[in-house]
């Protein structure tokens, strides 16, 4: 069984140093597998993202990496160490920002930063970290009085304070305002530039697209994709969306049969075709051949959001409404078009 899960797609043999190696990971609660044979390897110095719907098993997976949960099957190695058996050594090299955590209510930000610094032999400069995370004005504030976003900033600082070789961030910027989110992204980029490996769970596609070298998409405990953000987008069923209003009706059957065409929808006379670059060329050739004028012809690349929905969204709602799938894509197409 482990054998079957040992060589998943997307794991390249050429990886230099696997900082994190997850192989056939399983975690079962009350007889239900919530992580079911997940495998991936994170190279040293990489920002690796984990995406997936709520309840997909992302936190469970990263908590196995952190040694906070014991796998029921498969193996996890961090820098060659077993996160459970070698827990003390792991805590020296791994910094973790947990999805839900608390500190003592009366502890001030300064005290928390000083206390956590004292756990490490060569900690980062906590004042500098606090400054980068916008905490300087709140050093004397007690934890209980901090806003959600301020707590989040503090937890990011605490994850980084030990100068870890690898940092695991579970929903890095959840609850942060747009400015805080951007500042945090550039901080994480600096951390990576300093050679630190980053394992990042996120629901923000923009964050994954900007930060991650590669992402794993997990759905219902299984790995459904593992690639760079741009390759995931390129392989989405509707990687490119072509929309236009034809001067006279064109048969949906004809359009749907074009190379790479994955969906055809029509709204108020405007046609949207989801497909690939090849589809774009074929649509244009068809229009020329048929002498049809295309008003407001637009070609829009899919986003990671589209790729994510393509990988996880449709299968979440199986059933008789199947043919209406196209509306998911055309809805997001309209949104991305509007945003351009
Ligand atoms: N300690 C536990 N006992 C029982 N079930 C659990 C436990 N922890 C997690 N689960 C279940 O495992 C599944 C995966 O949970 P997990 O927290 O890993 O999801 P997630 O992908 O991080 O979701 P989210 O995006 O909502 O944070 C969920 O169905 C959850 O209810
Ligand atoms: Mg989670």
C-alpha cells in the first residue's frame, strides 16, 4: 500500500536536498482517513504552498511535519529527521505559525518576543522582526488586547524568531489588512532569500501565485495536483478564455469541437470559450473562414483561482447539475475580465 503511494506525479527525481519529505502520509480520525496517502518533497530554499478547500487535510498534514501529530501511515522527514521521534532537534530548526494558537492573556508583545528569543541559542533580533511586522507601537500591549491581525503578526514573528532553517506557516496572512498582507509577503521573500525553506498553507490564490515556487493542491485528504502556479494555470481545463459577440450566430457544437475547447457558454449574445492557446488560434481561423466579425474580442488568461476551482470546485458538487459546470468558469471569466 505504501508502495502504491510512493511515487506520485510531480515528484521529480532531480531534487537536490529534500528539506521536507512526506511519503504516503495517512491520518485517520474515527475510522475516516482525513489525509490519505499524501506525498510531496520540499527542496531547501523553496517556498512551497499547500492549497485546498476547508477540511481538505492541510493543517493535519503540516502538523505531522511539525511533529504535533503522529502519522497513522507513511513517513515524514524534515532535514532527514523524524518530527515525532526527533522532536527536540526539530524544534531547533523548524519555526511554526499555527492556524489557531493562543498566548497567555496578560503577556505583552515585548515579553512574548523576549521569552521566545530566550528559547534559542542564536535568535533573530526581535526588535527588528517586530518592526518589520508593524508591532513596534504595540510592544507594551497585552496579548488579550491585540486585534486579530496584530495577534497574527505576533505569531509570524514568533515563528521566525529562532532563525529557523524551515518555517511552516498555516494561513500566513488570514485576518491581515491589505497593507499587512503585502508587508508580510515581502518579509517572507526576504526570509527565503536568506536560504530558509518555507512551507505555506493558504487560501489566498494571489498569495500562492506571488510567493510559491510550487504548490500542492489537496482535496479530501488526497493530493490532486503538484506543480508551479503557472503550470497549474496552464493545465487548467480553461487556461485561456476567449469571449466575443459574433456578427451572426455560431453553433456551440462547432465551437466546442475546436482543439482544446473545454467549455462554451453564451450570455446575451456574447460567447465565452474556455480552452488553450490552440483554441484561440482555431477560433480566429474559424471566424475568418466563416466571415464572421467578432465584436469586443477578448482573450484572458486564467488565474490560479480558476485552476483551483477546476481542480477542486466541480468535484465538490457532483450530481445532475453537471452540464452547468461551464457557468463556474464563465463566472470567473467575467470577474477576471472585469478586473483587467
Ligand atoms: N483532532 C481531530 N479529531 C477529529 N477530526 C479531526 C481532527 N483534526 C482534524 N480533523 C478533521 O480532519 C479533516 C481535515 O482537517 P484539517 O484541519 O486538516 O483541514 P484543513 O485543510 O486545514 O482545513 P481549513 O482550510 O478549514 O483550515 C476535517 O474534516 C477535520 O474535521
Ligand atoms: Mg487548516
